[in-house]
């Protein structure tokens, strides 16, 4: 709860949770799910009942033939995995991002029993050479109890894949945001209206701020922006009216590149830049906007270009500030970017700007480029801190499943252990047998995942 409320406070609005309520229906469901298991034992296969009635224990080294369901499960898993790979290869499909996670993990899970059989038998000579009969018995035990080991290893495989996948996603996304911040923040200093939240707001700077900043020594140029929420045929849309400064156009990562006359047309009010979150929203919501764009009286902006932006999840439109002033009659400014002649003298310029704006009737925020990047990455890290909790939950669920399967196997193989002890296996060798079997359980999921994903050499 603390992590979620902190994310909402960082990105949207101030939220305070004063109470936590649990409904009686939820408690009743929990009690029902924690009810004791039935007293009757599970039904055993006929061959097992016959062996136990005869007082004989099946030797571990004999191995068991692969269950009949393993080939069918592997075939179904291969079909699901190929369908997921095909949806990823079809980059133009809108549902590729949704179908791939749903198909890939079940497909790999269904392939795990067959891969466990193949890997355990492939590693059998090496285990026999390194650990002797103990290593051979450990790998044979995995095949013999495939009905339990297959499900547990599949669960562990999915947990490992989810943990690695989420970690790669977060790190790659953080690297992308860091590079985007380095490209977007072109000015050396930024002066903005003070707000109560960290997201873009419609705050207004006091009049005369731009003139004071332009008169300071060492200032090479300014960029001015006005962040507002405008009305459109599809509802309210966040807009940024921007007056570009020296080199500010290099801060936009345009999708498909920029035309030669793009910025000339942008300054003339003929082009609007639409962020990718805005362009990716459902077609029905922005269908009318995409056909006729925005109208303000007789004004019309027919052309739009997509630009990469990670500043807001709702999407944003960027328009020239001059065109915005003509259409909306709003001369206010929300933020000012200051470009310095000598960026090395950033600390002196920061002090000069704060002294020049100290007597304003409303407080303003004066921050350096580096400070904004550090604060943005800190907010990013706090936002994705909850993914660490989710990874721990996935590993915990897999651990419980593996532990339950191991305990069940040990109970079922009590007679086998008695036979091994009667044949002269020492208690130390019995401990080594369990340790080797558990180690094989832990290594097989990673190898199965890599082999099914086509990256076996990297494993």
C-alpha cells in the first residue's frame, strides 16, 4: 500500500490512506480456501498398489517409461510457442503485445516435461562420472517422479522467466528513459511554476519572468512553454504550447525522422506533434481528431507527426506557442528554459537566476538540467519498486510448489529409501542424493527455458 500511494503521489495527485477495510465476504473466502484437506488418501495407480501389496519397492535406477501424455503436452506447447513467436514477428498486429505473453509461458510450461526427460538423460553420464551411483540415482528419481517433478519444475521455470523478464524490462525501460531525458532536456536551467504534484500542471509564471531572465548576463537564449488541458471532440487533451529555443528542436525524437520543412511549418502553426501514448490510444476515442484535428473557430491544424514521449501516460500534443496564442488567446507561460553561453558556469548562473526572481509575488522553481534528470530517475525507481515485490511473490509461490512436491516425493519414496539403506547406502550418501536431486531441480528450469526459447548456447 505504501509503494502504490507513493507512486500516485509522485505522478498524479496527493493521496492519503487513513484506513484499510477487509470485507466479510473476503474473509469467508479465505476461510473456505484454508479448509482442511479430505481424509481419504488419493487414488494410486494400479501398478503401485500391486507393488506395495507385494511389499516390493520399485528400484530408482530402473527408470520409468515416459508418460503417454508427455508427447501430447509437448506438441500443444510447441503450437502455443510458435503462435506466440508468429505474433511477435507480425509487428503490424495490434494484438501482438497481448497475445505473446499469454501464449509463450503456457507453451514453455507444456514443453517442460519433455525437456526434463531429455536433459536428465543427457546429463546422466556426466552425473554418473562425477558423483557415481548417487548422481545416477538423483537424475533417475526425477524421471521416475515426472508426474510431480514436471509440474513443479514448470512452475519454477515460469517464476524464473517472470523474474528475469521483469528485471530486463525495468532496466531497459530505465535506460530508455534516461537517454530520453538526456535528449529532451536541452536547456541548462528551467524555471517553472510551483505545483503540488510532480506531473505537468497548468501553473502560470508571474508576468515579466522571461524579460528578467533574458536580461541576465551569460544567457544565450530562452525557450517558453505553456502546459494546459484543452477540449477536443474526444474529450480533454494535454497540450504543450512551445516556443523553441536555440537547438530545442533536437530534443524531439520523431517517429520516422523529420522532414526538411518540418520546423518551419511547426513555427507557422501548420504541424502538431503528437506523443506516442496519444497516438496509441483506442481509435474510437481519437477518430474524429485524427480526421479533422483540432478546431478553434475557423482555425485548423491538419498535419500531425508522432514523437516519443515518456512524460505522461495520457498522451500530449505539442503546438507552436504563437499559433496557440492566436487560437486560444492565452499569453501565459508555465515554464522557461534558459540556455547559457558557458554551461560550465552553471552554479553561478543558478545563483543569478534565483536572485533575479527572488522578489516575485509567487514562488517559482529554479532547477538545473542535471537536477531534473536525477529527480526523474528517482521517481522512476520509486515507481518500479513494486516490481521487486512482485518478483519476490512469484519466487515465493514457486518455492512453495517445489517444497510441496519435494516433501510429497520423500513421503512416497520412503520404501525406496529403506531399500537403499538396506543395500548399504550411508546417511551421508542419502543427504547427498537429496541435495543433488534438488540441485538438478533448480538447474533444469533455467536450461529448459533457454533451450525452448532458442538461446541454449547462452545458458
